[in-house]
C-alpha cells in the first residue's frame, strides 16, 4: 500500500513526530525497492515532483493548513523532512546503474576493480579540460609599446577614466571654444549643469590628463609612459569605436629639444616594427604642444613600395607611409598649470592609438572585432 500524505488532525509535537515517522519509514522502504534507472526516476518524481510530489503535499496539507501558533514548529519539521527526502533520493541514485557512457563501451575498456559504485566514479572518463586564456591583442600591443619605453627608462603612470573638465581640457591649454570641447566628441556625465565648467565630469577623451596629474606631484626630470582607455562620441564602424586605447608619453627635463623627440620616437618605431622602418614628421596642431607634428612610419606591410605583389597596399593606401602618432614640444602654457618654470625646463609629448597599431600589426580589417568578445576571433592570438 503506497504512502499517501494524511491531513493532520492535531499539530502538537507528538502528532508531528508520529506523522514524520510514518513518512520516513515509507521513504526508506520505497528507496530500498529502487532497482534501476527507470525505478529511480519514478521514485524521485513521486517524492520530489513540483506537482503532487510528497514534498509539495506536506507543504500544502501540513504547513499551509497549520494554525498560526504552530506554523514555526511545523515549518521546521517540514524543512527537516525535505532535507531527508532529498538526501535519500540522491543516495538511491548512486545505487543504480545509469546508462554507461558509449565511449567506454565502444573501446571495451576494462573497468578497474575499485570498490566504488561504478556510477559514482568512472576513472576511465577524460578529465575536465579548462581552456587557457590569452592576452587580448590590444592589451598585448599596449604592453609591447610600454615595454619599449620602459627600456628607455620611462616609468608607467595611470589615471582615472572619469575625469574633470579641468584635467581633460583646461590644464592642457584647450581654449574655451576649441572644437574638441564640443559635446559631439566628448561624453559628459549627466546632470552637472549646476557645477562650474572645470569641475564637470566626463569620460576622458585622451590619456593626456595623466601628464598633468603626474607633473603636479613630481618635479622634473619626468619620463613617463601612460597606457589607458579613452572614450569619444564616435559611432562604431570598421575604424571607429566609442571606446579605444591610447599610449602616451611625456619627457620633461632641462635642455630637451625636438631632436630628442625625433631620436626617441625613431628608436621606438624601429623597436616596434623592425629596424628597417623609416620615420617622417610633418607639421600639425595640438593645443598642448608647440610646435606639433604628426609622425609617419614607412609602411611595414609593403616595405614602403605601396604595393603587395601586383595588388595595391591597402593599409598605407598605396602611399608607402602610415600615420602612427601625434607629438610635439610641450606648450610652455601647460607648465603654468603645474608650477614648472618654462624658462628652466622643456620637454616633449607623444600619443598613439593602441587599437590602430594592433589593427596594422595583425592585419585586422574591423576594430569592432576586438571588442565583440567572440572567442573564435580572440583565440587566434593565443
Ligand atoms: Zn603599404
């Protein structure tokens, strides 16, 4: 006669004891009768099914029906019974042979005679392999750039991604109406209209604020390299992303000249792209450097010829040159913000896009691939 959950007439501890005892005795009997996987499933469902299982029924017929003053006591008993049923059902499973894994059957592996229930442990099964991670290509490129400058004696500095207008623009000599201040380019944190402009928060548009923060806390000589994440309000496409990575550098000391800038960057490009690359500078404009320049390297993909076999070279647009970074001598106005004496010190700064360099190095044609998180793409760089 199969067990059915009775309605309780009394909720006294003695009555509860009696009811629990009956339930547990039936549980034990039914568990002992389980012989195979099909039996076990029936057994499990009879006791644990959400609908009409014994556990559901004791919840409804005992706990929910209990008078208010007995709820606490009954709740505790029901929880104990739940634990006992769950444990017994689990245990009953290890006693039955679950369908053997076909791989084992096929190769006819001899089961070692270990005194363990076969379903509990099959040492012939392969272990769980955890795939090894690898450095993301953009991070890897940043590390490579940083290590070139570390070898020249530069130290690494980092700063906040959420910056104030002061550090991102004002202290870097951006005049109030400079186009880069336009909200088209900058992502501002919302609801700050009540603050003075220089205190308003934004997502930094370049890593340059770290130059100011470092000069504020350090007297010359300064030689730093700054890797980091930056944001601009650019819609994503094959060559733009609202989030990207820069590596900047700054050197300030007595008697630093444009020749030092050229020599340092020429060395760095040869270290990064191979000793045969040439560098070339042309005038440019940045608010925080004067004079400013854009530096190009001879195309390390086509060797500067503009062609790959009979095909035109796309990365350099057949010119044989690739624009790689912006640079210049630190504008003397910037020193005024950090209490340096422009009559005594001079220096240079430079900055490059790590994502763009990774694109060139690895021949990737869409920047979005770096940030989609598709393992099939990323595992090629392991
Ligand atoms: Zn080329």
